[in-house]
C-alpha cells in the first residue's frame, strides 16, 4: 500500500480500504485528524474487527499516533417495547 | 396487538457466532415475528450466510428478512437467499408474506431498496447511462415495494427495507452521503399502501425514529443505532 503524501488522501484511501476489503467491509468509521494524532471512532460487532480496523488505519498514517476509540455494540435484550397505537 | 422484533446490520461472520443467540432465545416471550433489515453478512459470502442461518435460524418465531448492500458485495445474493431459506429465514425482494399471529394477520412486504436521495435534493434519471441506471434501480425497487404492500391481505401492514425511506432517521449521518443512504421514492411507496409501520437499516450513524410525509412511522433498526440485539414494536390496530 502506498502512503499518501497528504493526510486528507491518506484518510480517503484508509476509508476505501476499510470498505472495499471484503475481510473488513466496514463503512462509516470516523477517522478524525487532530494535532499530531489520529482518532478512529465508530461502532463494530467484535473486538477482533475493532483491532483489525485500527491496525489497517495506522498503516496509512505511519508518522502519527493512532488512537483506537471504536466501541463494540452491545447485544442485550431490550428492556422495553415501543407501543405503537 | 402484534409484537414485532426487528434488527438490521448484524454483519455476521464466524467471529460473531453465538453473540446474538442468548437474546434471540428469549424472543418467543416478547415477539410474534423477527424482521431482519438487511446487511446480514459482512460481504455476502456463503460462509457468512451460513453464520446468519446458524445465529438467526431455528427460532420459535418466524424470521423474515431483506438483503442489504453488504449481502450483494459477493455478487451472489441468490446464494445468500438460498442458505437463509434452508434455515427457515424467508427473504423478501419485491414480495410479501402474511403470517398469522394471536393479534391478527401481519403482512410484511420487503425490498432492499436503493439510494438517490430525498425530495428537492435527489438524483434524476438524466444524463449518462450510469446515472439513469442508478435512479431507475431505485424507481423499480419502489414500484415493487408499492405493489407488494398493496397486494397484502392482512390486518396490519409493515414495509421492510434496507435503505431508508425518509431523511428523519438519517440524522447523525453526514449530509453529503444521504443520497447513498436512501430515497424518497421508497417513502412514496410506503405511503401508497399505506403501511402501518416502516422498518429499515443501513444508516449505522442515523437515528431511530421518523415519519413519512403520509404519516407512516419509520424506525431505523440498524444494530449500532438501537444498541440492543433487537427492538420490539407492539403494533395495534388503528396504528399508522
Ligand atoms: Fe450495514
Ligand atoms: Fe447497508
């Protein structure tokens, strides 16, 4: 994978990779560029996916610290039903 | 009253097996049916479809689904449908089904749907062939949803799609991607029946509740939105 020269292109290519690699197929992750670091935000279905995404994104920003702020969505039973009358 | 459980965007693969099962096994106590609003797999492979079948099949309530864009990525949606059907999960695409429940006959009509955007800010079937075919895909899908909703002989009618029929349930998503998240044509189809409730997924960062211009309640049940194994809607006659 080639490292884009500008952070904006790096973000775009990281996003494309997350969506288009069938082993990830994750859309809607947020890659937020901050001073000297990159924060990844979003919600995924497993810890394995969370770590894989962070690893892939980090490869696009070799000169930045990448912080993983992705959370795994809960799967409990809902406490109540919505009444639609 | 008919009790409807629904969830979308579970994006199954082997790493998730067993994750939803404990909550699903409790379904018969609180729901008459489970609706799956598409993106059942990660990228539409047979292996992932088998995971969906294992996780969501063999429940004590009927399970009715539509596919999502992720289920199409492998270019073999028919194979996904076949694997799901073998486990008793019925997949709708331009079709409907009526199931008997203690609260009456529930009719569900479903399509995956497609994008295009919302009134005043939407794509038109104009210009390049790629653009026309994009918009016509949605038009065709909406026509089939309208027809299958109208053909249902039932007490309560639910529209099940993957793409969103209204912008209300997209709030939280970047405005720039709304045209990839849904189309007003689906909303128009839902109002044409009209349905008593519309369920969709796809917008992971969207919001839960909306309403069509005709007053039909819309619920986005994408898993990251509802943050539970499923939502439950108790739908009463005279709703909508
Ligand atoms: Fe999804
Ligand atoms: Fe989707």
